[in-house]
């Protein structure tokens, strides 16, 4: 199979978006895409994840809730990541800052095990640049690491584009 180039994926993504045939996305899709990025070695540089020995746990239950993603770093620290879909609205995303803090505090109570706990918010765009900027500023002011992503529709359309191209090539024997 020949390599897929980004221009081909970009063009197909635009077509899928213009035809409004991209599949809807959920927060679980965002977590899955994060997981895929980690598997392929694409880490956000705002989260110190430098060692293969770091452990990522998904849907980690704590006494008061469930953290979407927790990274236990080899240095004894942890990063607690709350995931929010911006298409559910600004208030939904901003609530994630409080959730991340709630989970981080519970991890922080274990100073005998963890040396430091970072709280992080990973969200897809609300579709409003001003609101996305406010979310990022709220993260910074609350000492929450902001991890903004593009709109979930774009991510889902791009994923659909890759699937379609691969299926076409397999069908054509390329």
C-alpha cells in the first residue's frame, strides 16, 4: 500500500465536512484519539511524558468521580486530564477545570506515593475563538494545563477521510 499524503487527507476531510457526512463525536472519541497519539509517540509537550516507563490509565475511578486520563510519571508525579467536548458548550468545558481540580486534590492526598499532581484540561473547540481563548486563560489562572484541540467535527471528519482512503486503496489493490 502506498503512503497516504496529508494533502489527500485534507482534501477528503474538506469534502466530508462540506457534505456534512462526518460521524458525530463523543468525549470517548477524544480519549480514544489521545490514546492513539500516545501509542504513536505523539505527546503534548505541556505534559512531561518523556519515559516509556510512564503509565497511562483511562477512566481512573477515585472516591468522588472518575478521571478521564491519568498519567503516572516515572519521577513520582501524576498528570490528571479531564476531557471535554467543546461542541457541548462553553459552560460544559469550563466545568472541566473544577473536575480536574477535584480529581487532582484526591490524588494529591497521597503524598506518600506521588511527589506532584498536575491538573490538565483537554477540550475540543467550542467553535468560538473568543470562548476558547477564555477557557485557555481560565486554565492558566487556575494553574490547570490547557490542552486545546480543534473542533470535534474536524477530528471526526479527518478520521473518516483516512478510513475512506484506506478502504478505497484496499478495494483497488493499491
